[in-house]
């Protein structure tokens, strides 16, 4: 038996199923590393599939391998030639059959086969089925201009709200409320995100990003790694609170945390009322438990007793004096499980919004109480979808004016 390598024919299948799964996983938000690990392919292969590659040959020419075409991996209508049919066309054509004979085998029109062999040839002059399938998929793509590019009125409205630090969701809802019967005067949340993320859109893709997160690209999903318990002080667990994290029927329950500056040398305290999402910011001259004790006692004692029932915090050591806070205010302090931020989701969301005003890696000690009051007021005046597009300030004012603090929903 000869040891000479058998040349690979035109019908060779280059891991088509894995390529399709790879593109689907990236579209669902998987990271490149996670998708490669799940499909058991090398990261270098995944990089080439996602981004393409340029290879310089010995003769000085450059071979460009394009990235995978997402449309090539998508299931399409049977009226189009499939990848399997193109493999059959390549095999039958290499055996000498013409378009009429190939059409009889595939139950396709001879003109369809003739046009396929003519339009999708490889630059080398051969018919290669996988190149042909990718070329056909690329022609199916219909690139349309973004609605925010062609409609100057919508564009001005969206840009103005983004400058006011509105989120794309809030802008889309405002347009829907303003034009309930005119779909042409509205855009979806995804349309606004595409305007920010799409390269070359010419709208708002300029640093800094207008989004609160500061990102100009989509972030891949990652799996949470749970940590063990680390808060050693005697404390009450969130499970002893008497209601689930999703229960917001009673006012006066708060969630709190700190946003910290570089090297944990400065901090700002944050409090969020769970029912109305009303925000209070705590000015801390220093990052320690004594300053937090003073700020929390002062802020909580400004509220009526029925609006300062509990505070839920994470397991940070800044709350080492939580028993003194309870004694001075009558407010019970509860602690979340380790690595479980969803147990105080309103506060986590608010901290993300606050990073637009207080970016990471910046000294938070430079902000005065007046600065914090301005940010607090701006946040509390924004409409929230979870509140039926009402502002937290309006709902909290209603609670303060009422003696019984009735449930708002």
C-alpha cells in the first residue's frame, strides 16, 4: 500500500455542524473561550472562525481567510440550494456529469445547476462547495441603513436623551408613549444599541460611549463563580428577613452597598428603597466602619419609622458596627449570602447607574455632599419601566405624605 497522501476531494466536510453551533453560541452571548471549550475545538481555530486570518506565503503573497459567514450556518428555505446539495454538485461535476444530468439527480432545474456552477466558482477556477455556499450566503445579506441614520427627527430625539443619560430602554418607551399610533416615529431598544455598536454607523460611535456602562461593544456572558462566606461578624441572614427578594409589597425596606475608589481608599454609600427605587447617597469622608455608622444613623433617622424598617447589605467589613446602627435607629440590618448580589438586585442596578457619574478608578473623595445631592436628585427624577414609567421621587413623596404607606402595586 502506498504511503502517498490521498488528496482531499471537493466533497470534504469541514466540521459544518460545529461551525453552525459555534456561530449560534456566539450569537447567544457565549465568550469565544467558552464556545471553544464546549465544542472541544482549539482557541486558535475559534479565532479564525470568528475573525478570519491573513497568511503570508513564501512568495510574498498574502492569503486571506475570511471569517465564517453567519448566514451560511443558518437553516434556509428548501428553495435555495443547501450545503449538502452543493457537495453533491461538486462530486457529480468532477465525475463528468453536466447540468442536465446533475439536475435530474437532485430534482433541480438544469438552469439552477448551470447558474450555480457559473456564479459560485472559486478564484482558482474550480467549483468548491463550501466556498460556493459561503458566497451564496453573503449575497443573501441585505444591508439596510439604520433608521436613526435616515430619520433626522428620531436621531435628534435619541441623541438628546442619551446626552441626558437616559438608557436606550427609557428612550424607546418614551417614543412609544409619545407616538402610540405611529410606528414610523418609534424605534426599538435594539435599534438604539445597534446605532452605538455598529462600526461605521456615523451616529454616536465616538469615545466616550453614551451608554451608562461606557461600553461600545456587546459583552459576552460569563458564568458566575460562587465564593464562600467571609463575613465573620454576628449577623442576621437575608433568609431571616421574612420575605423573598422578589417581594416588594411593603415600603420601608432598603438595600445598601458601597461604591469604592482605587485601592479602597475612598467610597460613597448607596441606599435604595426597594418598593419605589428611591436612592439616597451617603457622603463618607473616609472608607471605614465609623464613617458609615455616622452616615447611616443620620440618614435613617431623617425618615419616619415605617420607612426605615430594614436594610439589606452585603458581607463587607464596613458594616462591622451594624449592631450599633440597629440600636441607634431601630432598623434591622440583614446580610446577603456570599457572592449573591441578586439578593439585593435594586442596589446592584443602582450602583451600575452611579458609575456613569462616578467612574471606576477615580478618587471618590473629591465629591462633596452637594455633588451627591445633585446626582441623587437626577436619578430619582428618571422614569423607570418597573414603576410603570413613574419617577422614584414622585412615589417616595407619596409615601412621605401618607401615614400608612400603602402598597403602590
